[in-house]
């Protein structure tokens, strides 16, 4: 056996190598390798950045790779882009500009990278910095007439500005703005905080902690001024069948002034308008009303207020009985309605109901296209004023019997001879 193995060992080894080669050739023929550029740009990840450093700039942000893989692997790569990754390692780099290699990997086998373009990236690093700043409040606008503003405050009063050392060094101050135009009381509002340089230009790209503060701006009345409610005084009555639904005033309160502060303090908290006459009104109306102010007291602003009077008609109901008309009936048919009349209950404004003429209302059933037979049909009410509604119809349906129209009876003509007596016509 050993002699036989010694004689044929080289032949056996050659046969084994040839068998493996044939197996690989068959495998490659069924699933050949393909080398190509990956069709999607691969984003470049950043790793190893020192927490005390800031990445100011990195170019490029993505790269293109070329790889070789069997056709079956290519289909999986194209369906799952996460299998291809690219990154740059910034471990140990100090501030400044650096050129670093771009690394890539394909998380599937068999696949092999053959090229990365570009193969390097340029990065700029800068040391991070943080610095506290007091919040300067920028109050714009003026309060309402007769009011004054006090000293504003911010909570918190200081913020932390973080970013690159070069940007933080450019910050001259931080602002929070608040508009108090027309305010008649203390204004409290959350306002964003922004950083500015010495020229007043806003600096972006910084992190401000907290990003906003609460600003409180006291607004109080000046001496001799007082804010009071407007009370509308009316006289007379609106037109019959109508009622006053609402009275609104713009503005609802006004500021009054007197050189004698005791006069405004003595006011009861409201001022009355001069009487408004409602006589005969039947619709909404806007009126400019002056105020009945005590001697020595004046309005701090406009000399009148806008009063809106809302007037609506009183609602009522009206029961009426009307005959039912048949419409759409063919000439060869006749229709019998049962019952012949229905009871309507109408609701609407009393002035309209009182002047409503039932003769102008029509209630009908439409039998267009119906063949002879018995039908249950809902009557329809027409020619009602738009403000009037039908509350109910009794009955809700009527019975309509459709049949052939009766045939007309023809009376024979009788010619009388001289001296003859006419005989009565035959009984039909």
C-alpha cells in the first residue's frame, strides 16, 4: 500500500488540485465577480473627536468607493446601503487644519474594496470655549397713554455661551427683546436670547444655555390717570317685534385723567356713556358714543367709544291649514289626494309672521313620471320667506291615488221638424 501511494501520490495531488480548480471555475461561471463603482456616494462618519475640540469644517462629506464582489453580493449591497461605511479617525489631533485618510469597509463577504475616491479628507479643528454673559434687555414700544414702564428684569439674569474659542471671543453682549407697545399692565413673556458682536451683528453657530429667558416689564398708571370700565346707557325701545340681544363697547375700558388725582380716585370704577336712543331700531347698528365725564376729568386718548347694538326679531309660531296641490300629473291621468289639506306650523320672526299671507304659500306633491296606483308622498312647502321655517307638517305624508282621467260624455244633437215636440235626451 505504501509502495502504491508512493507511486501515485503526485497523481492524486494533481487530481485533487484540478478538482478544486474545476469547482471554483463552475462557481465563478454561475456567480461571476463584477468590479464596479458603488452607485451611491457613501457619507463619511467622524470618530475619535476630542470632547474639548470642535469640528469647524470637514471636506469632503462623502466619498465614492469601487469594489469587486459576486453578482449575488452586489444585489444585496444595492438593497442595503448600510453595509457600506466610510469614516475618518480624529483621535489625538490638536486644533488646526489636518489631512486624514478616509477608511471604508464592506460588511458582507465575499467583497473587496479596490479604490476610494477621494482617499483623504481635510478637517479643521478648534478648541471649544464657554463663557457666562449677563442678559441685556431690549425693551421696544411705549405703554398705553397714562402708563409708565418700570425697571425690567430677566430670569435667569445670566446665560452661558458655548462654541469655538474664536467665535466666543467675538461675543460682546447677549440680548433678549420685548415689545410693550400699548401695554396697560405688567408684561411677562419668554424671549429668545441672541449673541451680538461689538458692531451689533448677530453671531450664529453658538450654543446659548438657556436659549430663552423670562422677561418681566412692570407697567403702572401715572398719577392723575385711572383705567375705568365703560357703561352704556340707553333710552327708548326698539321697534315692535324686535329685542336688543347684545351691547358691546370698543374699547371696553378707557383711561381718564385729571389734574386733581383725587377726582379720578373718587370715580366708582366706571363711566357712563351719554344716552343712546333705541327708538324704532330693527337691525344691528354701530354708534360713536361720547362719555358723561365729571367736571375736570377728561379722556386720555380718543374722545368717544364705538358701541355696537345687536338687534334681532322676536321669534313666534303660526299654525295654518292649506290645500295640497298636485304637480307633474300627465293629462291622461287624474289624482285624488287624501287628506286634501294639511296643517303647517311655521316659526320665524314675529313681524314677518304677522304680515304673512297664507294665499302666497303653496304646498304640493310631485307625481311626475308616476304610473296609475296608490302612493304615499311627503308634501313640499314652497314660496316661504327665507326667515320662516316649517316646524312640522301634519300629516307628514298624504295618500295620492292616480288613475285614468274620466271620458267626457257627448250629448247627441236633435234636429226638430216644424210642428214637432222635442223629447228628453236618453239618460246616460
